[in-house]
C-alpha cells in the first residue's frame, strides 16, 4: 500500500485526531492533500474544524473543572495569566475566536477561558465559529501551498523507504556509540575500584 492510498483511506480521521492535539501543521497538510486530489477540500475543512472544536471544547471543560489547580502550577506566569483573564472578561467574543490564532495560546487559551467562567452557551457557538474560520484559513493556505509542495510529494513515496533506512542506520550508530561509551565507563570505574 502506498502513501496516497493511506491518505485517501484514513485521511479524514487522521485530520480530526491530529487537529485535536495539534492544529496548523495537520491542517496545512490536509490542504496540500486536497490540492493533490487525495482528499476533498470541503471535507478537509470540516474534519479539521471538528477536531479543533473538540480539542478546544475539552480544554475549556477541563479549565472549568480543574483550571485553578492547573494554573497554580504556573505561578511564575501569574502576571501573564492575569492579563489574559482580563482580556477574556473585556472581550470574550474576540478572545474565544482569536485564541486559536495567537501563538502560545492554542492549549492555554481554552483552559483560561474555562477558568474565567464564561458560560458554555456563549463559548460553544464561538468555539464552532472560530474553528471554522481557522480551518478554512489554514486549509486554504495548505491548498495554495500544495502548488509548491506538490512535485515533492509526488516523489515522496519513493523516498520514504530510503529515509527509513537512513534513520535506522543513524539510530543503530547512535545506540552502538552509547553502548561502547557505557561499556568503557564501566571498565574505567571497575579499574578505579581495584
């Protein structure tokens, strides 16, 4: 089975799961796959929007339930957390939609929103709207970027085997080097003790 058929068969599920945990890279790759004709663009947007929305909803609920316990662990960032919470109170709509576009707020943003006690009936529709805008933007960027990446991806399947063998060879060399160093240290330690 080649990489194209794997993407065609499992692509949408992988996009949903991948965008729950990580967003932009997965979404860009989904757009590239749509450009290559391996996936359908509207389904890519729906998949990554769904995954992004689920991920943020879970983090929001986690923030509502355990947010204060989690935030206590970041006491040295108290000032930044306070600034973010002030922004949430002043501009909740903009913060909910915009947090997915702010660097460093992809995971922390929904947690902070949950701790701010923004009501779920306000968060949910804003989360859905933000996820759709975000998915559409990044999938489109990936689709347009597919023009540049397309020729490389076409040859990707042939090069995968070579890269796998190269990675295995490097890992083997690193492991052998580590083993020899460890063995040498044991010898040195045993001669010092004698």
